[in-house]
């Protein structure tokens, strides 16, 4: 299996710039697993729908990062948020869905 390349959108980088060192460390560990394995399983990740997946940072905080699989070997981290409820907030899901549409329009996924 060819290694995947995880790349995050600026909005994700900006989100993590204001998170704790523990959250950032856990995120980096999970990204490394995602790149090597090409996918995440519970409890590190979850499938949201056909296109959208989520990284689950649960030890250092309750943070989620939506990601999608792109063309070739790319995986795009598209939107991060702090999870406060059991369900995915509609607002966060809608933001991620809008970004997915833009990536499709740009033919990246």
C-alpha cells in the first residue's frame, strides 16, 4: 500500500494554532497513523457519510477534524471543531459539506 499524504486546509491549521499542546500532540499521532494505514478505525476515526470522515481526538480533549480522500494519495483535513454534544452539530456538518463541494469543484476529490 502506498503511503497517503495528509494535508490540512489553512482553516484547520488556524484551528490547531489555538489548541493545547496535548491536543496538537494527539492530532499529530493520529495523522501519522492515517498516513501510514490509509484509514482510521474507532476510536481514532469515524465515517460520517459516503465522502466525509472524522478524526476523533478524545484523550486530550473532545475535538473532531473532518477529512476527505482526494485524488491520488491525498487526504484533506478540511474543518476542525470542539465537540460539545453527542451528535455532530448541523452548523459544523454544513461547513464541512460546503468545503467538500468546493474541493469537488476544484477537482481535488
